[in-house]
C-alpha cells in the first residue's frame, strides 16, 4: 500500500484566509450574529458568556443546548448563511 | 418568526424596488426573473405589491458587491456570508446586498441561458451529446470562431437545437456600450489587453473595452462569466486550464488538494507552481431566487426565524419546489395582514376570516348613500361620506360615525366613534373636511354650510358663499391642502382654490378637475391628501396620485386604507 499522500496545505494568493482556531471562529461568529456582545470581558467572564452565547445559538439552530463548541455546532457555524444578525440589535 | 424592534415595516403597500447592478454569473434576464419571483413569494400572501423602478430611488435598492462593498458589513469571499438586507426605512434601510464572490445559480449548478442560435434563448441542457461525445459544459468544439455554445436538449445530434453561451466575445453587460462584445486586444492606460481585466477597478468586476482603444473611446462593458469560469480566487471569470501542474503533479480535473476546507479549485494556467493563478470550480452554486426571497423578507420587516424549514431561517439550504412555511406567512401577515380577495374556503384555525362584502343587489356604483350603517363594521361600508387626515391619522366619516386609522404601526382602524361626541355642532353627514396645516383648525363641510373647529370651540355654521363659492355649489366634496395656506375645494367636476389666510377663493377659479388631475374620476366624491399622495375616491375604490400628478395606484379603500 502506498503511504497516504500527506496533504500539503498551501496558501493561495487572493484567498480569504480563515486560519482561526475553532474557538476564535466561534467567538467571531457569536459576536457577528448578535449572540455575544463585542465588549471585551475578563477570562472567566468570557468563558461564562461564551457558554451562554453558545447555548443561545444552539437553541436558535435547533441543536442540543450543551453550551460546548461541539462538532455539530462548528459545522453549523461553517454553513453558508445570511449576514443579518440572529439576535435583534 | 421575529420582526425587528418596533415592528419596522413599510407604511405603504405598493413597495418599489430597483436593481442597481448584475452578477456575471447569470444572464441579466434570469436575475430579473429570480428577483421578481422572490418578491412574488411575499405578494402572494399579503396586500403588498412590488413595482420595479429603472431610475431614481426605490424603497428596496438591490445590488451585488464583494468584500467591502460600501456599508459597514463587508462580505467574506466565497461561501460564509451570502447576502444581507436592512429592515424597512429611509436610505440604506430596506436595501438588499448580494455577495458576488458567490456563484449565483438557480441552485442546481450553472444556469446558462443561451442567446442567438435556434433555441429562442432556451437554457443549456447538461449533459448533452454532440458528435457522439457527452458535454457537461459549453464547448467551442465544432466551431472556428471560438464561441462557446451548447445544446438545449439532451442530444444535439438528434435535435440540432442549440444556442450560444455567455461569453465576452458575444456580449457585455452594464457599462456604456449597450451590451456590445469585447474587442481584443484593446488598449487601456497605454497597455494592451487580450482578455477581460479587473485592472482600474476596486470592486473586482471584470470588464473590457468594446473598441480597440479605451483610452481614446472610453467605451466599455462588464464581462459575463463563462459557465466553465472559476469563482473567486485571483482569476475570477477565467476558465480552468486542463491539464495543470500543482506541486509538480499534473491534474486533469478540479482538485481539493492543497486546501483544508475540501473546496474544489483549479489553475487557470498550465502551471500553478509557476503562475499561481487559480479559482474555485463551479459547483451547485446558491439559488439567487431563494436567497433573494429570504433577504426581501428582511427588507419587508422580518428578522430570522428559529424554524429550520422556514425561509427566514438564517442558514441556506436548497429546496426544489419551494413552499413558503406557515411560520413565514404568519410573520409577514402579522406585519401587513393577509392578501385581500375571496374568503378562504376553510378559515385557518384561530385566525379571523377576512371580511367579505355583502352581496349588494344594487349597482355597486349606486350613488344613493345607504342610510343604514352596517353593524358598526367599517369594512362593510361601500362609500364613506368623507375621508380626511386629522392630526396625522386617517378619519373615515359615515352617517354620524367615524373611524380612525393610526398612521403609524399596524393597528387596525379604531371605531366607530361618534361625530356628535367629538364635534357636537356637526350634522351626521359630513361631505368633506380638512385640517389647516398651520393653525390646526379643522374645517367641516356639509351641504352649503361649513364649521371651523379650533380645539373644542367652534365657529359656524356659516354659508360656503362666505368663502366666495358660487351659490351654484351644492356641496364641497373634497379638500386638498396645497402648501401651508392654500386648499383646493372640489365640487362636481371642478375645483376652487381657497386662501385660508384671507378666507377667500383665489381669482381664476374654478378649474375643471380633469384638466389638472388627469387619469382620475372627475366625479370623485372624495379627495384628500395623505402621506404625500393625493387620493380620489369613488365608492369603494381610490385612485392615488403622486407628487408628479401621476396615478400610481388604484385600490380598495377598505383593504388598503382602512386595513380590513
């Protein structure tokens, strides 16, 4: 058997780079769509507000409300969607 | 469903829209049609109507843009954000923006409308066979002029039906060259170009000159994307080049190698390693109709829904024959009410059936006012004595009663209220009334007499001849404020201009109504000004005239104004 080709990731010129960690992507998403306000919070507070915000997002999208950044929630965040915030502001 | 804070909605039911620019992904006629069908989704279930404007400012201005497109909410390249729209209101409010880094289709791959050929503009049929070979995209095979074409049935060999595919060699769109095709090579800023370019623009749109020298002729157009063109990347609109070399390996088809997101891409030159020119390969794309129907929901006042199958759910998912979900219908009807028309055969649970008009035996245009007031239901009144605006709200008078429709919000009419309780000196039948803009005095006309109310105090009745109206005038049927001190008084087929300050009719009157107000009934029994428009009523219909004296709407008093 040949060794699986090791995928080489290249940076494509002009590509919109989204090399964020999952948590960064999640926080970006939660702020952009109104689940979390954008003011900076301390570490602990930020964890609490992220968990609460995740639960609100999971409820809006009909996912299990775990408050954790699980696979289903990450996948939902990568879905193509409308740019209007979900939480009226 | 959700609405925006304060139930933002349009304060008129004939909403206008204008398409400011186009995407190169689909023929402009397909884009026009997708938007028209998207509006119809909402006009089918509400009293709303949508009129397309081709110039000036419309309520809903529609445009395509990429990344930073001029508002504080940039798009993000291919996928991710597809579009956004603003809730109803002035300026950018109500507008809808579509991300042109997306691949806009009808949801099932390239939507290629042909031009010329012998198929009358039919869509390409993919796959199709030609000379025994199967094609899944347009081809220049069989031609020497390098024009891409396709069959519009499954087999060209059998049916010989074909048309030409979008190509900059065939036509351009937008620009100032009336769709003329590109001329290659062309000179731009003293440099020669032999293909479309984005040079000179910051919006990423591909363009070309339609003469051989742009610097001299300044003639240009935007290039339609070929169906094999790549999307996004740094070669938007260029076709894939097969085979191409990537990391030393040769590829004869699109690949996701080199990417972590699994998206298919290709090189647009034979050697990616050398030239680094690439783009995403055409996929199913996003249904412009579906995304537009969603965005127009926002532009009408709906926010996102949490019902997964609802159109207003934030995520995109392609649905073949798309039905509007009940959640969407309830949301939009909460804002605008349901579509007038025949009563539903079986009323929806816990929703009031729409009011149906009593089957009148007499001629609906009968002028004899019905003496009996229908059981206090304004929606059953065929003809009001008068309608006017007092303190910004519409007032409907009939036989000693009146109803009010607040000019803000969605509340239905209030009433019946008693005329004699609000204005004790008045008779039961009021022929017309108006509120003086400056003094807030309210003038009431009945027969040949008139009254002037200032708050609770009243002056009158006095004869209308006091104002200088001739004794031939039996009643004043309409009053129209003009500016701050003039009011037009209508009677029969003429009108007079009253100077409110001098309380005298101006010289040079009367004038025939139809000479100045063409296109409305010259025997309207009611005329009033409301929200910048002039309304002429005859029985249960109104003719609405805009400030340019164009009749821009004819409708039902009860449905559109009384909000039945």
